[in-house]
C-alpha cells in the first residue's frame, strides 16, 4: 500500500513537472549513429529505441560497481575499453572470485552480433544477455539476487540516477525497473560502434599506404583458398553470425558455430565440460565443440584467444589452424584435435612459411582501432574529467 | 553477397544497333586474336573454343562495359566489367544461334589464382540465352578491385550467395561433354 501511494505521488509529481516545464515531455529524442562508412544500420529491437539519454544512462550503469551485489565489479571489470572491451584473462572472474568457463568477448560493434555468446544460439538480444551476468549463479558474475529490488533501491538513492532514469524513460512514472536497466545497458553497448583501424582506412577510405605491404599480403592470404580464414570470419565484422537492419535470414537458416578441433578428448564429450559449446544448449552430439567465430577486429588487444582463452598468442592460434586442430600431448585434455569427429570441414590445416606467418600477423595487427581504445564516448563517466 | 538486385546500367546499346556494334567488335577481335602471355593480371580462355585467347586488362577494358549492382551486407555495391558471354564469344565459344545440342551440355570452369574453381553451364553465360548479366569485373564502385579480389572478379549478380563470384579470376576453360 505504501508503495502504491509512493507511485501515485511520484506520477503526480512527474505530471506536475511536465506541466511546469521542468521535466521533458514523454517523447524520446533521436540518437545519431555516426556509422562508419560501409557499415549498415544496426538492428534495434522493438521497445528499445536508441536515445542519447538511454545511452548515457547505460554508460553510467556499465561502469558502476553498484551493479554487483558486493560492489566489487561492474560490467567494465570484464569488458575493459583499453582491451577492446575484453579483460586480458584466459577466463573471466566474477565478483566473488568464481572463474567463468569462458573468455570475455569483445563488445566493440556488438550491436551487429547475430548471437551474443560463444555457444548459445538463442541469446540474441543484448537486453536479455545483460540478465545473465547480473543474476546468473552458474557461475556467479555480478551476483545480484532476483528480482533485483536491492539493486533498484541502491540506484534510486543516487540523485544522478534519479535524473538519468527520468530522462531516459520520460514516459514512465516509475522508471526504476530491471527492464529499464537492461534497456539502458543494451543501448550503451549498441552505441559502441567503431571502425577506425588502419585496415579500415585502407579498405574503406582507399588510403593505399594505411597498412604495410606485409599486411596487404596477409589480407590476400586471409581471403585465399588454402587458408580460408574468411569462411568463418567474414563481412565487415570479420565474424560469424553478423546481423543488421534489413538483413535477410540465410537461406539455410541458423547461425554458424564451428568445431575447430581445439580438443579431442576420449569419450562421449570431445570437449572438456562445461565448455562443450552449442551442445550445452541442444544436447545434440553433433554440436559438441561448436562455438561462435568471434570478430577479428581489434584481435591484437583481445587475447588470450579461443572460447576458453587456452591459446595465449596469435602465433599460437595460427599454429592451431595450421595443424588443422590442436594436439595436446599430456594431461586430462590430451588428444589430437585434428581428428575431432565434429570438426568443421573448413579446418583442414595448411603449410605456413615464416614469411606468410609474419604477413598474417601484420594483417591481424592492422585491424586494431586505437582510437576506439580511448574514445571518450565509451570511457568511464564516473572518472571523467569534471566529475 | 546477397539478394542480387538487377540495376544494369543502360550504357550498353540494345537492339539492332547494339547487335551491329557487337558484331563489328567481334569481327575485329576475330581478325586480331589476343596472344598476350598469361600473367597474374591476364585472363585466359581455353578448352573447346575456336580461338583460345589471353586478354590483358587493357583489352578487357576496351570491350563493351556492363555494371551490375549487388547488395552486400545491406549496401549497394556496383561492379563494372565485361559480360562473360562477350569474352566467350570472342574466343569462339558456341553461343547465340549455336546454343543447342552439344552446346547445352557444355560447361565453363572458372579458376582463380588461389586454386578456387566453380562451374557455370555455357548457356547461363550466353546473353542471347539468359539475362544473368554475369560479368568479369575489374572495378568496384568505380575503383580497382582490392588485391584479394582482383585484378579480375567474376560477379554473378543473380546468385543468392557469392560463392560463384570468383575472386582473383585467371582462367575460363570451356568443356564440351558431348562432342
């Protein structure tokens, strides 16, 4: 009853504020994407139109440790801007110290990701995905307790958030909801769009000397048949499962996930649990070891690599693919990945000369967008100058 | 490459005038067949054709030009080049009125510098038989192709997938199955 009265009072105050002109009308302002040349418009789900106010709120939430139960971590703890929104760890570590089974994925251009995680084909909306680190307990990440009332109370105490929630959701009398938290987080994440790497200057702006001759040779190798990297890492994202506004579904449907022969354990599961890929969702034997092909943009700063961070360097990744799958000689994960029964037909192995290796690395390094790594639009607003 | 969208430039003459021009061009080409040595930048046409040939980029540029538009990841991309059918005609492949009988079981193997190969039926490359507008492109959006694409790329604008749009195209082999 007390809550109802409070809501009525808040609504009345809100209406009074609009009438007096001290609050924004219940209309959302337009967001300007400033898309890189050649980039299509991102797909934005119905019910969460982009607005500058939502993006700003989402940015504050993203960097706020109050989003973890013990106030130890924020989203940014595992998604650091300087690392293209990854964390530099093999596997992420949650706010209570629990180690996540997976390597943190980059959030750069994540609005174009057709699927959001390494191995869940059904998790396609950033609004839904945000709930996983917030409330998930297997593993614990931010460690919040459902239904999130404590978090909302915590946020409501801050006058800045009271203003920002009201601005971001002007039509709502009671904007402090978990849905709105995830809408704002998703809006900020969708705003992280950048393509200012040397390769972009070469490829989109046609600046011939923007990348080195070695990188240009590496590009040819990347797109050539013997190596076939482009078959999984394709398009402007250099990734599988890219989505955007107006994109037609692939004729064969579904999203691409690949078993690259990273493991080949004896027994029913050739990949070490719990990291068995799409199999975790479908329980189909043919899905064991199938993971998403992540974007290669900014790959030089997003190591360690693979879904479990088990390869430390890009040289190591090249070794893995050159061998057509990784061989682990000893230990609990021993096995010859090349012979994994689910392995993608694309991963057949190849011979790589030292010169070609250097060219590949030069090409991959040319994909790093240095401006993004320090772009103030995506930085921590709580520590920004003037705060 | 998805959802091809035919927006062929109308610079190419149609009808009687166009046919006459093409006939003149082909006649001229028959009198001066190209014998340029095959290199990384040339296109060779061989196999079951009357006049195997090797075309330089300059020779291709001098042929009638066609622009096709494809939709690539949400945006229009324009490729410009020469109809494959025109190149095959210059090599003396069985096209037009000769597109019957054994010609209908003839195929063209398109090969790239990196070893990639795809097949088209000869009929689907014959402008008199279909309107596929499959071209050998040397420019994209008015610029030379990138190193990994070119210098020549076969572009099949009506394919739903780009797999037959062979990058780094180097060779066309015409293979007649029924002699």
